[in-house]
C-alpha cells in the first residue's frame, strides 16, 4: 500500500535543499562574491569610522531593517546582501554599485 502525502514530506525522508542541486562551480563563485562584497563593505565602513550599529541604524533610515546577525554575515562573506540591502549600502557608504558589487571604480 502506497501512502500519498500532499504538500508534506513522508516520514523518514529529508526534503532536498535547493542549493544542494547547484553545480559546485556556482557555489564557489557565489562564496567568492559574498566574501569580496563583505570585505569591501567592512573596509568602507571602517574608512567612514562607522560601527556596525551605526551603519545598521542608517539602513533603518533607508527603510531597510537588518538584524545584527544578517549584517555580520554580509560583512563576513557568509551571505550575499539582497537587493534592498545593496541599494541601502550603496547610499550609506557613498560608493557606486560597480565598486560595491564588482570592486570596479568608475573613471568619470
């Protein structure tokens, strides 16, 4: 007899994680990008003499709420910032999107 579960994982089975199915090259590139962005964010924050708390407070003023843990994970290169976080970081750190995301400075 076969039991059918709709919208549930049958007992004893582990739901596969989406990231598990991604090619290793993609995961390596994603980690490298997260570490590079995190390093640039940390360096620029230090250059502006802002604490993590001050930067997070400014993000709140940009209508982007971010937890201590999430911000720390971004700076440590453990996760990529989402679109709203990128937009707020660009404005607060007074940098270009090219520099923040790619490390490229524009020659204007």
